[in-house]
């Protein structure tokens, strides 16, 4: 199915060209190697499920943007702001997600792939993996032409 390959390649090319991303991976989240600190910030793509709808294919896509949490050596003086950069990570990873979504919705990728609606959902997370990491998961549906022919 050429459409799937084209879409995942276009998404990879967009994400790896983001100046704030060091590496892009795809597949199960369990396969992310947490031992390499220099791979962060990392974009991880998951095609969760999909469906055939007439002459189109709908894919449910999740993009997880992950970065390593840094702690200051100073004592915690403010419970609201804490002594780490989690707020900075959430802000930065949200902007990366927004750039990717807007590229597909009305930018460079919008000629070949259409977004199901003008909305995407996102969730912030912290400490999801073995490393001390935080980030944002964005989920949306993309629609592409069904290029399969009847045999």
C-alpha cells in the first residue's frame, strides 16, 4: 500500500527537519531505547488503527514528543514551579506537535493528506518511561486516497 509508505515517509521527513527534534522513531512505544540520552528530544510515531471509507483510508495517528527532564541542584523553594524543566518541555513539545499538525492541516503536507477535522487532541505526560522524561502525545485522524484497485 503505497499511500501508507508515502504518508509515514512524509511525516518522518517533516518531524526530522524540525530543529528541536534529534531523532524520529516509529512503532510500539515499548521499543524506544531509553538508554541513549543524546536521542532526546525524540518524536515517536504510532499508527494506532484505521479504516476503509469508500475511496479513502482513515488512519488514527499518535505522535509522542519526548524530552529528558533536567533538575537543578538547588533546593526546592517553590512548589508551583518546581526545580526542573517540565514546564519548558511541555511548552516546547506542544509547539512541535502544533507545527506538525498545521503542516498536515494547511501546510506542506496538506496537498496529499487531509486531516479529518480542524482538531487534534493532546495529553501531557511525565515519567512515562524508565528515563526521567516528559512530553506531549498528540492524536488525530488523517485521510488519504485509497489507491487499491479491484482485481
